[in-house]
C-alpha cells in the first residue's frame, strides 16, 4: 500500500509500506493492505510505519526507529484518510 505523510512544511515521506499504525482519537489502530476506507482525526502520539522504506535525507531526522524496527514519527495532531490502499496522513 502507498503512504504519504504530509506536514505543513513539506511531504515528509511518500512510498510503499506494509502497515501503518496511528494514534486515533479513540485509540491507536493499524491499517494493512485492503483495509476498509477510513477517515479519522489523530491525536498526539506516534505514527508507526512498517516496511522497507527509504527516507529523504532532509527529513530523516524527524523519524526514529522503535524496538520492533518500525519507522516512527511523533505528531501532535492530524488527520488520516485511507482509500484504495492509499493512505494520506496530514500531520502537525
């Protein structure tokens, strides 16, 4: 599935991933390939991305790795939309 993470400054990441876990306002949830369409508000927390991803050098410092090897981005709020295996995260 294709993930795009957009901040007010720039597109921080765009590429293929295997799963995405986000801090929804009603709790953390994960999306895998062929997940049902969804739109949700996000609260402060971590966006966790699984897959073999390559980060742009300019924005790599905004991301970290967790103990499971996931790529992690800390956000303060945002919105997520998933439709047809394409995820867009608008993050602050």
